[in-house]
């Protein structure tokens, strides 16, 4: 989970390594750090200035792969249980402060079972 410590410049270098150097400024100008990657998806990318649909799909897929989360099911019922543990853990880690910085996946899972 080292990506959670990435600066916006490190995120931009990662985007460039994926083959999208034209979007590095979109990530640096919007201060997208590793912690903020949890929120990057096809709905959010146009707000960053990325509007090519194929690029949006590819970047979103790479972000999900990096985060280790699956693609959300759009037909999901609100009666279903909350999303997967990793997604909820990453949302907690995306916050700032000592509590988020010190949270481990094992500790998160232990607290979820209570």
C-alpha cells in the first residue's frame, strides 16, 4: 500500500508510466495524491480535465487494479451489504491524520467484525 504515501508528482509519474503523459498536469494541478486515488473513477475524471472515454475507462481500471478493488456493480441493490472490505479500508486510509495513517488492514478487519 505504498501508493497511499505518493505525492501528486508521484501520481503524475505513475499516470505517465501508464502511457498518458498528456494527463500529468491534470493530476498535479488538482493535487491528486496517492490517498486521493480512491476517489478517481470515470465519474470524477472529467472534473480533472480527462474527457476521452476510452482513456477514462483505462485509467479507472488501472486505479482499481492498483487499489486492489473490483469494478462497482451498477445494478447493485441498496439492500445489498456494503461494498468489499478493501474498498472500505482504502476509504478510511484516504483520510488525513494519525488515525488513518496508523490504520492497518488487519486492524480494520478486526474492527469490522465487532
